């Protein structure tokens, strides 16, 4: 039996997983940290759309707040060389809306910010995913003020990545510097904070 969704009480919320109790059974579900707040508070009822992954020795559930996000994840892991762990890592770095814009712009540098993805892999993934994902429906779906803020934030971060790269910083250094940057801030402030982060670790 394949589990496609679960509705029940949210009894545990952590960065990369939640536990949802349904009829007395707790289901451990791996999630992208970016979606954590969308499942609600501990003790509340939640609905999770799931991808049920089977291996020879284990089964795992990967959960998402919308069916569209789940389908995006399934498109990712249907791509050569992308398993559930890397697929989750991609969605832990970029939201589906951000990824849609990355694919549309063929921005391989942004995809290289995902741990485990190099330049060659990023270029291949962009080509393969462009043929699998309806970019217009994702980038235009529900594009209210929050979505517009997200797109603006993505553009600002790209500016910062380009600036850091121009200053001679490598991919891993840039990834570290941008890990804890705030959302929806001006590029100048983001660059200042990123440089402070880099200075603190040198």
C-alpha cells in the first residue's frame, strides 16, 4: 500500500522531520526545512502530502504542504542521479518557486549551492528538469505578495552570490556565508552580512 497523504495530529516538529499521529500510529516524515512552518504548531491537525519511497531494506515518507510541492519532488527524483536524499537537499536550499526561476534562467551557479551538486551536474539537471516540469504553472501559481517577496529575495541572493564570486570566494565559502542570511533584505545588507560571516570563520 502506498501512502499518498496523511491527516492527523502533529506531535513532533524538527528541522528535517515531523511526526504525524493518525489513529494512534505515529508516522515519521522527512521534510524540507523551508516548509516546516507550513505544517502548523505541535498539537494541531495537519495535512501532509507524501511520497512513499520503497527500498529493499526500508521504507521512508517524504512530506510536503501542497500536492504541487510533492509532484515537484517526484520530478526531481525521477531525474538521473537524484535520489530522495539529494531531492530533499535541493528543496531544503531552494523553494519550488525559486527552482522554477533557476531552471528558467538556467542559473547553474544557484543550483551549485546545494550540497553535493557540482557545475557539471547542475547543468545536466537543468536540461533534464526543464523537460519534466511545467515552469509557467509553478512560477505563476499563487503568485501573491508572499510569492513576489520570495522572487525578489531570490534575485537579491543571486546578486550577492555573483558579488562574492567576483571577490574570489569559492562555492563552499559562498554557501556557508549565505546559509543564515535573512529573507527579503536589500542586496547591500545581505552582502555586508555575508562578508561578516566569512570574516568570522577565517
